[in-house]
């Protein structure tokens, strides 16, 4: 799994290069446990806006969500399922970015990515930061592990969010020592960049605060 701090270091470098679309794709892949290739296939129709109503403040309908593999498109998920859903319920500051993505032309790729671009850029930034190995699947593992270890979500919630069919699929996640191993292999500079990003996440994404050049590779 990719620890959250290292994911944020990758995001920080992308933001410093003004590649907000790629930074969003990486961040959303992590918090939504997206499978490799899913971010590439998303279009505005997969992003469902919240129901803004005073009566809905305590309801799940106040959150934006992803509708993955909608039955109308006839393309099932890796495990043969349709209408898999993931709520974007952990980062309210994302809403303006989600609204921006939703307004794009219906047939346009949600993050404006060329085929294979996310994988190549992810590997490039990880190499620049001194992180190895570098596979997009680490984001899916990392998001689930982070939610379990931080106790943001219960195991059943993580299972549903990850769209895993069996409890056995979760056995590889939530292992603190495995995440610690990844952090121990990472350069201190990458960890410091991730820590800065964690403390300044919304304002850095909104370009209201520049990432200190001394922290960047």
C-alpha cells in the first residue's frame, strides 16, 4: 500500500507543475479505492452531484458520489458487477472541483487524461521522489489501509467502499507494519513534503498557498 503521506507528496509535485487534473485523479483514486484503469474510464456521467437541501444536512444525499460501471453503459466491473457506488464523503473542500469536473462535455474524460497518462505520470513523479515500486494499484491498497488504520471507517465500510465480495479480500489491508515498511523505505524529503501537504491540503489545491520550493524535488 502507498501511505497517505507519500500519495500527498506525489500530489504536491503535480500541483507544483500546475497539473491539477492529475493531482485530482491521484487523490480521488486514493480516497475512493479506485482500481487501475477506472480513473481513465470516468466521464461526467459517472460523477453524481449532491442534493443541496437544508432538509438533507444529516443525510448521505448531501455528498457527491461516483457511480461506477452504470448498467446503462453495459460495461461491468472487474468482478462482473454494475452500479458500484462510492461516496465522496471525507473532503468537503473537493466540492468546487467536483462541480467543475461535472460541467465538462458529456463525452469528455473526467480528468482530461490521455490513455495511459495517469500511470506514466504516477511512475514519473514516484521516481522523482525516490519511491519504489510504483504501481497505481498501490493507491487502492493505500486508501483502504489508511481508512482502517486511522479508524475513519469500520472494516465493513471499507469492504463495501472497495467493492470487495469477501472478508478475506481485506486481510492484506490494515496492516500497520506494512505501511510502516513503505514509509521506512521512503526518503525523508518525500515524507516531509507529504506532511506539509497534509497540513495545507485545501489551500494548496486552491493555489492560495504555494508549496515551498525547498520541499520539492
